[in-house]
C-alpha cells in the first residue's frame, strides 16, 4: 500500500493512500488531527473526498459519466427512467421480472393522501414550486413511518408520488383543478398528463415529449457528490429519515449555481433577446469580470471538458424541435452563444463548456413547462441518485455523523461587560 509522508514540526507522519476502482487516489487523513493537531482547509471541498461510493463515476477531464459502471450515453439510449431508478438504488440492473414488479409498485403509489391536498391551499399565488416541494417532502414523513421494513415501500412511494406532488404544485399555481394520476401510463406520460390535461378536454400524451422527458430524467438521475447529494448525505448522516433528507436536498438543489441554473439560463437568454439579441455584447460583459455576470449553463466544478449529458441533450433538442415543428429563437441564440464561447479565449482558457442545464431549459420550454418548474424537473430526475447515496450511507457500518471542522478567524477571548442591557424594559 502506498503512503504519503507529512513532515510537520520536525516529525514525519505516514498516511495511507486509498485507490478507487477507476484508479482515483486519495490520502486517508482520519487520524490527522489526533496525531498532529492539524486539520485540512479546503473551502468548497474541491479536494476533499467525503466518502467512498459505488453509485456513479465521473471523469471530468475526459467527459465521462457512468451509473454503476454503465456509460450515460448507453443508459440514455437503452433504458427507461424506472429501470435507472432501480439500477442506482439497488446497485444492479433488475431482471425483467424484477423490473415489472418495480414498475407495478411505482405505479401503484402515485396518489397523495387526500389530507395533503389541503396543504396546497395555504400557499400564496406565485409561491415558488421548489418551496412547495421541500415542504411536501418533509410532510410525507408525517404520513409514512420509516422502519427497516417500510424502507423499500417508502422508496417506491417517493418515486411514485413525486410527480403527483410536482404536478399538483403547478396546477395550484395556475388555479386549475388537480388532475389525478392514471397508473396505466409510463412515469413521464403520467406526469405530463397531470400537468397539462384539463377535465373539460381530452388529452393525449405526445410520444415525442414522453421520450424526451424520459431522457431528461435519466440524464439528471445522479452526479456523485454534488451540492444537493452532499446535503442528502450530510442530513442523512444524523439518522434523519429519507423524506426529511430529501426535503433538505431539494433546498440544496434550488440555488442558481446548482439546480436553479436551468431557470437562470432561460432568464438570461430571454434578457439577451429582449435587449436586441446582441449576445456578443453580453459575453463581453461576462468576460470583463467587473459585472460579476456569469454565462449561466456554462462551466462545471468537475467537468473541464464537455459535459456528456449536454452532448446528448443538444441532439435531443434538435430532434424534439424538428418533430414538433417548433421554431424557438432562444434555441438559435443558445447555439450562437455556445459556438462563440467554445472558440473564445476567456472560456477556452478556463475550460468552460456547456453543462447539462444549458439545453435542458430549452427542451422544458418546448414541452410547455413554465420556467419556475425547471428546478422541480431536476428534482424529479435526481431523486433516485439522492436515495441511492442515502441508502449507501445508511448501510455503511463506518457511517459517522458529518461534522467538519473550521479554522476560527474571529475575536479571541474578551470580556462581555455588564451594561445593564439585560434589564432594559421589553417592547417599544
Ligand atoms: N461564466 C463566466 N465565467 C465563469 C463561469 C461562467 N459560467 N464559470 C466559471 N467562470 C470563471 C470564474 O469567473 C473563474 O475565473 P477567474 O479564474 O478569472 O476568477 C473561473 O472561471 C473558475 O471559476 P470557479 O467559480 O472557480 O469555478 P467553480 O468550479 O467554483 O464553479 C460553477 C463551478 C459554479 C458551476 C460555475 O462554473 C458557474 O457559476 N457556472 C454558471 C452556473 C451554472 O451553470 N451552474 C450549473 C452547474 S451544473 C449543475 O449544477 C447541474
């Protein structure tokens, strides 16, 4: 076993190097503080491995993403979302019978407890659906107990009910009656129907959109220790239940630097369009650094090469638009920006390429999904990944509560003088 030697204060300390199945190496520093009194400082955790995991492999320099060893391009072409959920959560491809059983289970649990419908009534108009989703997931824990015996059932409930929760949030926001699930439909078709059907009219799910949504869900299903997944593991490490941990992960995903980026991409493209479409002027502002504007949908902490998901999505975008006969000026604008940025020194030097969010929003738009729902769509896709990581951690006998340290930079000890403020009258 190779080791790393740390020399500090005249002494040498040896730390083992652990190697993953794809040759990734890390120094095991679990004894660092007890032996040396030192901790490591790594803001943003760019060099810190928080766990060992077998769910997903990414090589950002080579643009590789694999789920349980299977390349994302093959999974995206050959699987349906339900099979990917099983693969990620249970660690193996299901047999055909296992898959059928899993599908039946996931279809059977789509209904919400009728009492949960009342929760939707309490939100003000314009409430962000991510706020509703986070609250609804935490609320599910009050309806379904978590024990070792109910865990599998709860997983099926989460995957099945998530689309109903999301579609109800949308229907509520536009004031339309809720549309109940129809369990003979596939996961994406059932969701699209609950989103867009109205009781007064017939609704046929467009197979092009059903396929595109299936693909989007698969492409978002896992991405190792990103901000929301790390949140999931962080909260789960305390023993919090699956529903509560997901609620926390949803909040982690919401921000514009993570899952909220797909919404920001469309808002950015619309703003450029409204300003006359002069994307070169916009990119000049991004590059001068003073404005602090970022080209949303570009750059990634891990990918310093093409995000493989963005490649698949760009092709899907072209297919969906051609098959639906849609002509969206924002798609042309996005393509022009991509072309320009890929040849511009600023972006090339910093290895900034389009990420999954650059094209996903444009496809959601073509489906009729409103911008505010984009991050909810990401949530629906990412659920199996979050659950897989939470389960992996729960099953790990070495799981410890996550509790990082810090380097304190505040005041050293000083006296809190008694100024009599404790006895000031309360109120005005
Ligand atoms: N536009 C312009 N410049 C950028 C961008 C961008 N989108 N992303 C990074 N840079 C620049 C930074 O200004 C910095 O330049 P400098 O070295 O001159 O200071 C350099 O590239 C490195 O950037 P960091 O912020 O250090 O990169 P980090 O790995 O911390 O950030 C992140 C990654 C947050 C994704 C970033 O690229 C970004 O903000 N992108 C836009 C938001 C986005 O699309 N997020 C979605 C990510 S994918 C996902 O969550 C599914």
